[in-house]
């Protein structure tokens, strides 16, 4: 596992380097040690994850990416306590993780709100389960609903909300328990491009304003670079750590940075890791049948 080595003209600025030095001095919130996961299948034992090691520091934003089948979702479910590892361990504040707990908030890609509860009641749910009185849970819930900008929709039901609004409610519900770390499994994957961009900006703003560490699964390289301090790259079959990249794009982030040298260099490195160069596809070998004669070739215009 190595950090990205950029050409000299793309090295991290002094400000970015200083930020990483400060980040490394913060306490470790999450530590994953020699984590492995195996499944029984009809074909025999399948290794989904092998020898996963990394640390996440307080207030850090870490994204995890990798090709299909690299075990990203399996990893985050283990971190959440929803699945048990076959080997290794997960430590949160130096305490082993064995099961779900309020110290970890979880946001899934699908809309997991209770359809029979309104926005306020959905956010209150976890608080009431922890023993808060209804009045205290309601007061706390309204604070988090305001944080995600949905105070006008506190009494609305999930079917009355857009996809982006539903995910904001899910984030508020996860944060209401005041977890040490927020785990997010491709939470914006089902959203359209415009809504996704807004949600990314909203998430960054939320992260800036509260004491939370974020571990975010995504398959979108631009999203990972825009959001993350560091990017954990997994390779597939089995899922192993390929590289841990420090994102050299300065904060605060904004949309114009997607064409900056730092952004493009980081994206190029991620593409090399996830889609390593290989033999070019020979489309001439495809057995194509023309279903109708259209009288011209759309690729040759005279």
C-alpha cells in the first residue's frame, strides 16, 4: 500500500501538505487490522476480502473505490457490524466491533426510511430506541432536520419527498445518534447527476459543521476526488488494498477544480489502478448482424 507519487509539478501545495500533517496527528477513530471475509458458495470457498489494513483519523473524510466485485459493500457492512469478518478485527476508538451500535451511523444507497413515519418521526426513531423521552427526541430531531435543510418538510412522509430529500433525511437520522463515524454505502448512486452534485455539496457542508468522521463507498472517481481527504483503492478477486491515495486537491473544494492539474492527475492515477491497461478490444471480432439496410454508414459522412 503506497501513497500517490505525482510528478514534481503536481506535488501537493504547502497548505495541503500541512493539512495532512495535522490530520495525521489526530486520534485514530477507526482501525482495520488484517481483515478478511470468506463465503461458502456452490463453487466452494470464495474470498471476498483479504488482509485489509487501514486507519481513519478524527474528522477525516475517506472514500473507498474499486472495480465491481472488490468487496466495497462487504467491507462497509463489516465496519457497521452487520456482518462478521472471517479473520482480523475492526476497532472503533480501540474497542472491537462485533455488532451494530449507535457509535456508527449508516446510510445506504436505497431509501431506507420508514414509509409510515413522517420526516420528524423517522429522525426521532433511533433516539427513542436509545431511551430519549419523546420531547427530547423531537427537539433533537428538529435540530438535525434543520441542519440538512428540511425544516419545512418535518411533517412530510417519504412518498412526498424527492430522492435527494429522502437521503438528507437518512443522513439526519444517522447523525441524530451522534455517532463517531458515518458510514455511507454509495448513498448518491441512485440520484440523477444534478441532484447528486447538490448532495455532494450538502454533505461537505454538513461534515464541515459537525464533529464527524466519514467513510464513503463510491464507484464514481470524480465523486471520490471531490469529497475525500484520502482514497482507499481496492482490487478485486479477492478484495485487497491496492493503494491509499492522499488527494492533493486543496480545500475548500469547488466544481471548477475538476479541470485542475491536481484533480486530473489524481483521476488518471485512479483510472490506472481500477482499469489497468491491457490488450485493446478488437471490435472486428464481434459477430455483428445488420438487421436492416439503411443505405448509408453513419460513421462515414460524405
